[in-house]
């Protein structure tokens, strides 16, 4: 779903939001575009002809019925800096969907789809790439898209029933047991492997962009509004969430795709097992020393610290994350350990 953190965070801001600890209030920290004007085309430009300076006029792809004749918009689900998300219904069969509306004047990056002459928001190009064929169960599927005069672009996406974003899931339940955090993290990493294999980098992995099916405990990555084409060279623009950004971005305004992604996974894993994010200020990010506020197993702490290594080259790959001993533990063994230590106080380190 759409990012609910709408306040833009500037590098010089250093907001006081209370001390870390299990009793502090969970809040949605500021987020928003944090970018330079320079945009690297990347080595996949042959497939997606990027044109960030051209604002296209409204058009409808040949053979496509008007949006309003196929879908009905419902209640607002969320809004942010790049648009709004509504509940919706497909009129032909009653399928419940999510409809993301993106005003054209808020689009930061444009792309051309193969075989199309006109430009579309980069998010559409990325989601179409990820939704081809069977897609992946851990990545939200785009079912259709439209450009509607006066309303901008409308992205129609699947909407699992009884779903909740991970931020609210943690807020309601508190810190997650390690076996559940591991179950979620494994699904997320496997989904990210899929996106990277299809030349897409998300660039805003966080609890708000993970949707949990509360019946099956399956998770999906959503909101590719900050995404980009995957490339091997550094990026010099960042549209993700500041408190999930790595030290190299804070210090030098440059980062590479995989180290950024793995750093975000470290923040996310800490968030799941401790109930809140490890860093809130730039100097904390640069220090790269998470302080555990709850009892966490040695292997879990080791994985968090590895993902949050200060030097990008010292962080694991996605494959190494999956192969880590903590990720390989049996859920039954983990549950027994958690029951054994449930009455022990939480260490500060």
C-alpha cells in the first residue's frame, strides 16, 4: 500500500522523538523524496527508455476500455507524497482490488514500455515487469493501469483479503517472536531475489511496505513508487525513508542497490524482534551500532549486525542472508527457546 509517512525529512533535521525502549510509542517516522536531480539511466535502458524531463499528455492504450467502465473506486485506504490508494472493485466479477492514483505532476521518474511511444510513471513500468507471467507470491501484482484525464494515472493492484501492513501488525502485537520474524524475513528476501532477478530494486523496504495476510501469515512487498531499474553502478538519488537509509547515503549521497537493500533488511529485522526501528537520527545511522532493547538470540543479533555493517562491502548478499544460521533454525526449536527465556529480563546489549 501507499506510504503513510507523508512528512518530508531534510538532512539537516534532527527531530527529538523520545528515547528508545520497549515502552516508547511506535510512530511512523518522516519520509519522502530525498534525492538529487541527477538520474543514472542504468544498463537496462534498452528495455525502458527513461525520459525524466518529458511530461506526457494523457492517452489510452489501444483497445483498452475506459477506467470507470471497468472499476469502481471505494474508500481511501492511505495517502502520501506520491498519491493515494483507494479500495476498489472490478465490475466484471466483483473482485476486490486496490487502486492507486498518481497525479501526473507528482511523478518523479518516467519510462517507456516496450512497444509504446508514450511515457508512463516508472512504477508502472516496474510493476508490469514484475507482474508478467505468474509473478511472485511475495510481490504485489498490478492487474491493470490507466491514464485518466484530470486524475492522472490509476494503477489497479491485487488486494488480499484480511491483510494488514507490518507496521500495524507490530504495533498491535508488539515485538514478534523470532520464529515469526524469521518466517516473514525469509519470504521478504525471496521476494527481493525475484525483483532483482527481473532488474528491479525497490529502494524503500520497511514495515509499512510489507503487507501481512493475517490468515496465512504470508507477506507481500508493495509500493514500488521509490523503485528503479537495477544497475551495478551507484545511485545518487534516494526516494525512500530516511530512517531506513544506510550510512553511505547519509554521508556521501551515494549507494549501491544490494547493500542498500540489505541495510534496510537489518533495520526491518530489528524492528520485528524489538518492536521499533534501531535508528532515528543521522548520527545514529552513521554509528551503525544497534542497541537491542529486548532479549534476542545470539544468532539473530549477529544477523542484524551483519546487515547493519557500516561498510557496504561488509554486508551480506541476499543469498548469504538466507544461508545464515539463524535463518536455518527450525521453528520448533526457536519456539522452545523463546518459552524458556520468556521470563528473563531484556538485556540492553
